[in-house]
C-alpha cells in the first residue's frame, strides 16, 4: 500500500524564525528561573506553588484531584506526586470527597496557607522583575493577548474565564 505523500512544509521566514526563537527562549528560561526563585526562597517548585495557589483560591481551600490537575495545568500523575510531597510537608491533606463517589480531593492546610502567603511576595517580585516591569504596558498587554491566542489554539478550556469572555 503506497504511503501518502508528505505535506509540503511552509517554512518560517527569517523574521518568523527570529520571533519564534525568542518565544522558544522565553518558554525555556522563564519557568526555570521562576522555579529556581521559588526553590531558593520558599522550598517549593513552580508546579507545587501553582497547586497551592489553586487550592488557596478555591472555596474552603479544597478541590477534587482531577479538577486540581486541570487548574494547575498538570497530569493527574504529576499532581499526585506533587500533592504527596506537599502532604508530607503538612501543607496539603488528601481525603475522600464528601459527595459519596470514589474520588479524592486535596485541601490546603493552615500551614499550607501560611506557606503560600509567605511565598507569594517573592514570586510576585520575580514576576515583576522579569516580565511586568521589563515591558511597557502596551508590550505586556500584547504579550498577554498573544499568549491567550496561542493557549486558545491549544485548549480554550485552559484560559481563565475573564479571557474567554473578552
């Protein structure tokens, strides 16, 4: 059986390649830099911090594990490992959901809330230093808009509800 002919590749122009290289560099360096700051200052990695944020913003600081995986942009397996580490540190508790189904939920403990409250200022300072204060208001708005467009192309469900409306 003959194979289908390969699709023609529409190669990037020099300007597009230059822009893409900048985006790729941002994607490779920004998360690692934010992760390093959180590890040094708070003993958390960036993913664990996002888990704590999602729990901290939830009603009763409690979220079902599958919903928490979506909120923290991670797989259920990755989330399970992170919650295990946070649980051993006393920052999160896992328990059966009260809805009677065989699901688990995670709850932010008071120690977890305090950890989040103490970690947030350093993280925000680093986000400001690296992104917010490095860009003009127009550049930041353009970066946010462009990022939302790319995220929507990947999975519109990942966009915060305010961005989906606007």
